[in-house]
C-alpha cells in the first residue's frame, strides 16, 4: 500500500480544492515560511483521526477550517482525502481486494465530523483499525516531527515498547485481544 495523493479543500490555508501528488517514495515539499508545508502534514494527521486541536497546532478543532484571508471569506467545511494505491493487495482484511483505498474526513463549523472509507461512511475506529500496525496513524511514527527523536530516545520502557510493537505489526493483534477481553 502506498500513498498516491493528498486532496485538501477548505483545510487551513488550502481553501480551494488542491491535490498534492505523492509521485515517488521520496518527495520533498519546499516553499517559503508560512506557505502551508506543515498544514499538509496536519491534514494527514487529521484525516487519520487526530482529535487533539493542540496536535493540529490550533486552539479548537474548528481551527482546521479555512478562516478567511484579506481577499477570501471563511468557509464552513474542510475535507481531506488520502488516496492509497493498493495494487499489491496488502491492505488488511476486506480491503485487500480494492486496487485503491480512499480515506476521507470532513468537518463543519457546527462540530460535525465524518469519516469515509472508499466513499462509504464509517467510524473513526474503522480508519485507525485499518492502519494499526502499519506505522501510519494520528500519532504513529510515520510522521516524525521536531523533538520526537529525543522523546523516543528518552521514553520510558513502557512507551518505547509501544513504538516497537507498532513497528513489528503486533499492535493490531493486541488491540483485538483487548477488544475481545472487554466484551
Ligand atoms: P514554516 O516554513 O515557517 O514552517 P509552513 O510552510 O510550514 O511554514 P504552515 O504552518 O503550514 O507554513 O502554514 C501557516 C499558514 O497557514 C499561515 O499563514 C496561517 O495563517 C495559515 N493558516 C493556518 N490555519 C488557517 C486557517 N484555519 N485558515 C486560514 N489560514 C490558515
Ligand atoms: Mg512548518
């Protein structure tokens, strides 16, 4: 499974529908200060289910919605889509058969937030479940931000173990066991 495209609309500074192609395994995003580079990373975290405004560099969750500029009025809705190529069929479970997997989140100013997997509405949990054990997720290590390396180096053994379990792909099974035990 490989990320192909990130599509944003009404998300932070990306008011107009924008597609960011992820055309190779190594892609650099460059641009002047304030042009929106980090907003793209926030978008990836947000669509994966990040629910802390602080982790999205805002005060409230509505801060991800375009709030207007000198020339543009604010908008009422934000959406982000991640388009994955799954031609290798490595997506887990029922998703293995789809050549393309599209994860989408929408939010509006009234506080509504909806998630979609291949255009079908789903729960936040369906998205986190799909990526559990792949290293991609709202807080997983696929996004290494400033200060995170030192946090990992200095982590308590219990916390370090969570990173290792995610890397080894076993967090998915531990989560399932937890769910079964709680039933
Ligand atoms: P740097 O190189 O300094 O790290 P950057 O390219 O990472 O810059 P970002 O932090 O992604 O820049 O973008 C910041 C810009 O996004 C600011 O101009 C800010 O006003 C704008 N912005 C953030 N949230 C919103 C919002 N909700 N509505 C409109 N603009 C927003
Ligand atoms: Mg930045």
